[in-house]
């Protein structure tokens, strides 16, 4: 159960409201007017709770659950416990996400501005924005309706933050335009200089970084991630992309829509990533390459050249995942033979 010290429950809700939200069908004999108070895991849920089953690995927990209602795929109905109301949908986990958001919505600004924040007189701050103690809002910055600025965050001169966005504590943002419903977690740093130098035996000449960071709608950026502004072209992140903690995007990188970029990924300058690309943890992309739409990059993969749309690659240097698995198996067999020979 979510700890009420940290999370505010917006329930209860009727099963009818929940079913309408996720487009689910009821099991036979369901009472749509029944109220449920919370979302809980199968093994903790009681008669006044709604739970979900997505992975069949947990079907025994489902069979033995006391949940009053459960979001499940239709094929699981035949093993449901007696008396449990089923909310049937082909995508239970996806549906659960919406229901959990229904009970625990992201807090929006209410107009609470700390007297210990510093807001430049030229900044534009909507009436229902929250700004926490120690935050700094720079010259000409714009913060739109419903957004929340965390403690000690620094919003630089001219930065624009869209509606209903969440900026965590100790975040630093400069040279950036941010869309609506963006979440930036604690400690992220966005818009700093890209790593641009003209190298020579006499020393390295700093190249002014004159671009911006453009962040689309519904983007999430994890804690302590860093995103450099462009050198001339902009660094761009498309709508719906989700970036994990401790990720680095270099200058001029362009990320498409609805990408998944997990922890400790590094993407070098001027690389372009298409829509719906998934990147495993600690993978790295060299600069000036293109990753096609729908490609999948394995964990700890080192990508040195373009990846075709829809391709799945692994290893360093990156190669088709089936080739990498075969090579790994060959290596294991060779090592075993060597060990057996003593």
C-alpha cells in the first residue's frame, strides 16, 4: 500500500469509472457501482482494492488473491477466484498504468510560491505554478500553468517550461524549451555547453555552443542525467520519450518520439535516433551515426555505425543479435575445450 506520507490517494472510484477509463469489459455478474479504495498487488489486495495480472508467472497469486477486482486478459477469466470482479482487456499492464495514475495523479501547481525562491521581475510565471524554497527563475524565463519547480532548481534566462511539468529538486536548466507534461527528476542538468573543441598541438580552442535543447511533450528525464545544448543545430528530444537515470546526450543529438533510453546510456554528438528505439543499460552510440526507427540496442552494446530500422543489435562492436549469440556460444565452446585439455 502506498505510504500516505509520500503519496496522496484520489480515490475511491467506482468500477464503472475505472472500466470506462481503460475500455475494459466486465466479467459476468459484476456490479459496476462497487467502489474501490486503492490499487494493490495481488498478494496484498483485499475486497476494496483493484489489482492486475499481466505476467502469467504470477497466476497462482491471482488464483489465491483476495482482491475485489482485477485487471486481466480475457483468457485468464476461467481461473479467477470466485467473487472477484474482472476488468478484462488485452493489455492489462498498460491499463493498470492508467488506473494507478487515476488513484495517484501527478501533483499539479496550485500557486504556492515560497518566499525563499528568487524570481526575476522579468520572468513570466502562471498563477497556478508552485515554486519551492531556494529555486531561482532567471531573466525572461517562462513557466506555464500547473507546473512545479523543485527546491534549489535553477531555471536559466529565457528558458520556457510548458504546462503541467515537474522539475525536480537541484535541477539546472539553461538554453532550453520544454513542452507540456514533462517530468525532470532530481539533479538532472540540461542545456549546458556541449563538448566542443578544435584540437591542435598548440592547445584546444573552445567552440561556442550556440544551439538549444528542445524537449517535446510527455518526456521524462531521470535523475542526474545530462543533456548538452547544440553547437549550432539544436539538441532535440521527441514527444513521449522516456530517459532513465544517469544518461548523457551530447550536443546536436536528435532523439525521436517514444524512445526508451535506460540507465547509463551515452550518445555522442550529432547522432540521430529514430522513433520507438529501445536502448539497453550502459549502451553507447558513437557520434554522427543514425539509428533507424524501431531498432533495439542491447545492454552494454557499443554502436559504431548506422543501425537499420527494426534491427536488433548486441555486443561491441554492435552486430545482429543472432550473430552475437552464435559467436558467444562458439567462444564458450572453445573455452570449454581448452579447459578440458587441461
